[in-house]
């Protein structure tokens, strides 16, 4: 009995030592960035990670890491998203940005769009922007609408290629003409803000936001409705148009539009509150999501149609 007990203790100690060795691999997000990932992969025993047995990262993250190091742009972007969320791998935003850059350099359009967003948020981008622009041009030549959006942003702000606002606007107009609601919204933002080389033009901004809304962008419907009520330039305000766009957004179950429209109805006059900065409730107020409520709204607004198309 004592011999069996001793063997049991030895087995437990052996398992503990084995687990310690198995868990001694890379464990920090920064270890999985482009500059350190190859060394990190060498520390990960293929058998224990493929089986997800004591591996410091998940099987999905291990597969993405392996593919990313092999030069697969989809795997690079997938690894970036996992690192950004800390999903199955230690979270590290800078490492995520690095892999996003690697994917974008190979023409991964979603990665390029994400890099544009990060740049506008003030992030440092460790990527070859000239290479990204050249890769995006190949996707644009294939008619990829989001590639047009990504390259247009780089063209307007002069990143990776010479600054040329007109060429950037032309790319966005081409994408919008091909049915991209997001490109039309991008155009609106450029005309409503002080973008480099693009004079502010409220009429053009409203026009392109309306185009985005007509292409089915519910967020654009909401923004347009709010702007027609609250735009700083009184000459651009039009409560009837604002009400019409809020109604369209509400009828496609946009909670913020339903909330704003309910406030307008409660006031009983052509005015609306400015958009609230607090988080939008996940459920619309007053049962606006129900068919009965939407029919009620429609009945209450019959006869209030705008003559505009």
C-alpha cells in the first residue's frame, strides 16, 4: 500500500512538472506581434497547441498565427482581430495593428479600412503605406468598392501616395455610383468637415448623406433626420424632411430614430431634440419595434408627406 501511495505521489509530481513545462510558453500579447511571432511560434509545441492541451493560446489563434507567419493575408487579419479582442490569445492592440498592416500591405481591404480608422483616431501605424496604396490599386482595378473607399482616404490625406483630393473624391463617387452606401456616407463626411483640399459644402454633404440613406443606410437616415432639425446653418434645416428621414429609419427598427421620433411626436410640433450622447437603449421605447406601433406612427403622419423625392 505504501508503495502504491508513493507511486501515486510521484505521478502527481510528474504531471505537475509536465504542466509547468507546457504552460511555460509565450503568454504576452506583444510576443505575437509581427516582430516576435516567429520566436513565439518556436516556443509552442505543435502537438499541444493543435490539441489545445495546455497551450497558452487557443487552437484558432494558433492556426491564425501559423498562417500569418506563412504570409496568408486572411490569417494575418484574423490574428489581428483575435489580438484586438484578446480572444484565445493575450490582448495587445499594437500587435493587432501590426498584423493589420501586414494584411493591408497584401491588399486586404478590410484591414486597410481598419488602418484608416485607427489613423484618424491618432494611432501610430507600423506599416508600409506606399505598399498598401499599391496593393489597394490592384483591388480597385477589379472594381472592389471598399478598396476604392480605402484608397480614397489615403489619397485625400496623402498617405502612401501624393495628396490629391479630387482623385479621392472621384474614387468615392465611383464607389457610390456602384451602389456603396458607405462611400456615399464618406463623401458626406468630407464635405461637412474640414478635410484637406475639400472646401466645406453643406449642400453637397446633405446630398451624399441622402444618397447613402437611399441606398439603405439606416444610420445615414438617422443622421440626416437629426441634421434637418438641428443643423447649425438654419438655411439647411427642414423639419418636414427631417421627420420623413426619422420615420424611414424608425420603420427599419433603428432604436435611436425611434426614440427621437417618439420625442417629436410627444412634443406635437416640428422640432426634435439634439442627439443624446448617452448610450442608446437596446430596446426602443414605447414599443416602437412592434408592427402595431409602426402602423400607429404611419397613421399619425399621413398627410405630412414631403414633396421632395
